[in-house]
C-alpha cells in the first residue's frame, strides 16, 4: 500500500508520522511504501497513492482529492495509527 | 566523539522547565535555542510563528507536544532541533492535543537530513514510559540518553 503523510511544510510533522506509520506497518507485517508531502503539493502527489494521512486541521484543504484521506489526531499514538491502517486495508 | 544526537540536539538547544506566557512565546523560546545552537537566524523564529498563524495549530501533533518548524530557507544555517520543556503548559488552540508542555523546534535544510534523528524522537515519544522519563529527565544529556535508547 502506498501511503502519503501530509503536513504544512512537508519536513516536520509528516516525517514524524511517516516514522510511526512504518513502525506500525512492520509490526502488522504490512507491505507499505510511505512518502511525505507539504499541503501545497499533496493534492497532485496523492493521485498515485492508496491512502493519505494528515492532521484534523489540514484535512479540509485536501477535500476533493479522490484518494481516501484519513485524519490522525495523535501522531504519537501507535494504536490510533494501527486502527487507521487496518481500516484502510 | 560527537554522536548524531549531540550534533542535532546539543546542550545549547535545550531550555528545561521554563515559563512561557502564550504559544507565541513558547515558539520564540524554541527559536532562541535554535539560534543559540547555530542552526538558524532569528528570521526563522518569526517564520515558525507565521506557520501557525497561517495554517493553524496543526503543529500540536500529540497531547502536550508541539513541533515548531517552518520551511527550509536561507534562515536555516544547519539542520537541527531544540527542546523546550515548559513548567506551565500553554494553549495553542488545538482542541485534540492542548495544552502543550513540550515544544520541539525543528530547522531542516532539506527533507532528508533529519529523518534519522526524527525517527528516534518518534520512537521515544510514542512510548508512554519513555515520554514520562523525558518529562522528568534533569539534564540535556539525560534526555539524549533516553532518545538514543
């Protein structure tokens, strides 16, 4: 599964989220390819992805993207990330 | 020998158990530490505040934790982080994750350089046990040790 983590600038929170998504995926034995993007380029990049993850504040800016967008409220909660990944499978 | 963690989080980058009147001051403190560590110029501190003004408090990514940052720019001299632990938590306006007691400042020259140290931080902060240890650690060195474990 190709997953895109989106944040405002593409270098901070999305990088932390990517690290935790990769950790959860490896625990679940899921095959994922995680990339990051800033909110400006995300709508274009999202087209080739299976799932987009972002925060509650930024999700409204991704409205209209055809790829499923899921909100992660706590980027450090591995259980929440696991739930999101399992729902997306 | 300087470890990677010392390079990205040197002693000058820490401000432990300080007071901030509001979220702007909390970000300013984290920016001051980035400047003191030689990672940024003061323009970057203002850019971090403007990121929240423009895009909202999305940088509060977990309960009690804000990742203050802006884009790579001329104001970023070197990639690095700062660590500001507040003695009194402040509100950022993020209903999921307020109030904030730890502000991590991030200055990145690009998207890649800091990935390894960010993974270490993500690994530590996603563990409730390590998070508690980080809240109680008395010194910069003690915090680095927890992050490296």
